[in-house]
């Protein structure tokens, strides 16, 4: 789509002339005959830039600029002024105008300034998009794959309720991250988020951790202690590895979920708590129920909303983004100035099956950052196990059928075209996803006739 430019000028002849010239440069043009009209138009739809006269009858350019910047600080505004009003134009720059031009306008300068303004707008937009991908958002998850987008959408949908959520997925996929995201997007976000790993404690210690204990309740209980349910009152309790809870302790957990009642070990007093429970497991709980290792009624109580976190091999397009995010994180932590990953290193990361998922990728990148002496992480800094053919992510049957009989060039051409389309023909983003430099991508595009 062409850039949309709003011309604001109460001089009809001058406005019409500008419209004709700017449309001739290939831009779409909208008009406003005064500052108040421009403010209203900006509030109704977005514009890529504004060209505005400083002297107008109803609302002058300075006032309109202030109102527009209050509503949308990022939109660039170019001020037109007579030479005698340059001081006023300087005031406009202090308010937030992109630049000013004096009348009569030099159209070559106007064209160049508009191009710079629009480049500035595109750069700001691209930086925002890149930050939204490379930095953890409010949901805390790096990635732009379809499965991660869908996961974010599900989180946004279920978070406002108080229903229990059961998160499933392989070890290292980020189940606690998802639990945090649900909490942060809920009405309980201002309250406490409490997490406990149910697999890390013995039965007696787990009961004490969950429900608390009275002084003298058991050997070593030298003081009264609140349990995690009480600590999370009003907030969210995350039960990681909930499938590891002993059967003997499950009725007490079920009571806490159904009735909101907890009882300290060694106490006859029942306490009421208001806690949302989010549980996670990498076990097959229905199978555990069949084998008698997990109560069926507890399973259904926890599994009001089921949510599965995909394995990293299911979201391979996110690997370059995750790798770059972890690289920046640990470069800052270790006070290093690493610019990126070499294409061969990125290719190795993408091909690896990642049985340990995101946690394993983070550990690999942290080690690589520490070991790297230059500006780029190479394959030398990656574990040798990543390069083993036995550890490559398997090609799905549907993919294998589609690729049969293709030459290497055909395979590469197909991969580049698919990635280009996925990235909406953004070459920088495409190169990052493919793990190659932009120059290499440019050469391949020419070679395959895409340009």
C-alpha cells in the first residue's frame, strides 16, 4: 500500500497544488482545511505522515501539533511556515515536529524530507515489531510461529477466568512461563504468584509445603509455618509436576480445590483460601488415572482447561529468534559484545532436534556466549552433539513425500520462497529465519529469478 499523507492547510489553492504534486510522487493524499479537522481525522484513522501549515484560522498548527502528539506521539509532522515565523517553527520542533520548511516550498527538498519521514516511520515500526518478537512480551514468550501465536491467543482467552488450568508438554518447553503468563493476564495479576515443584519434595515435606504445619507437628517443626496455599491467597498457585503428588496426599489437594479449605499439618483448624490453581505435568495423566496412580476426580478438577505447550522441534521457525534473544541476554550478563551467530552455527541450531527444548537451547547459547572470543558465535562454540546426524529433527512424513525427487536447488528454491511468503517478503526477516546473511539471500534471489 502507498504511504498515506495528510495535508493540512486552510489555503485551498496551496493545498490543491501540494496534493497534485505529492500524488504525482506516488503517495495517497488526504486533506484537512484547518487544525481542528486534522486532529479529528487523526483520531479516526492512521496516517504515515502529516504536512501542516503553521498559520490557520480556527486552530493554528502549533495547537494542532500538540493535540496530535497527545493522541499519537509516533506520527511525524512536517511544518510549513513563512520565513517570518521561523521562531514559531522552532517551537514546533520542541513540541515534537519532525522538521519544518519555509515558504515558498522547494519541492525537491519537500520530496526528500517526505522520503526521510516515511523511512523514519518504517524504521520505528520495524523496530517495534522486532522488539515484540525478540523481547518477552507481557506473556513472556519469544517467538512468532503460528503455534506460539495460537498459544498466546488461548492464554488471552482463558486468563480472565478463575478456572483451573492443566498445562501439558515436554520438559523444558516453558510450562511455568505459560503459567506466569496466565497469571499476569488475569485479574489476579496484582496478587502473588506462588510456584512449587511437586517432584522435588518427599510426601511429608510436600504436605507441609502445600498446607503448612504447626509447631511440633513433626521432628524439626520448631515453629508454625504457612503453606503455599495460604501464601497464594488472592493470587495464583502453580503446581509444577503435579503428576508426582502421592496418592495419599491427593484427597487433601482435591478438598483445597473444591472447597477452598486447607488445614495445617498438626492442626484441627480449617482455613479458607481464594486461590486459582494452575498445574503442569509432562506425564500422561489419563494413563496414570487408569493405572491407579492419580485420582480421576482430581484429574478432572485440575483439567477444567487443558493447554499444551509445543515442543521446540514443532516451532523451528522460532529457533533463530530464541537464539538471538538468549545471545543478547547472556552477552549483556557477561559484558560481551557479540553481534550474532554465524550462518553455519544457526543452521546447526535449526537442524537439531532439541530433546531438552527451550531450556536446552538457552543452556547451549549461554555456554557459547561464554566460550566465544570474537564477535560472532561459530560452530566451534557449539557442543559437538548438535552436529550429529542422529540428533537432527526428523522430517515429517508429509514433508518427505513432498520433497521426494527434488534436486538440491529445487529444495533450496522452495524453502526460500516459502520463508519469503511467511515473512511477507521482508528480506531481513527472511534471512534471519533461514540463518543466512542478507547479502547471501539477495544473491540466491537473483539466482532463482525471484527479483
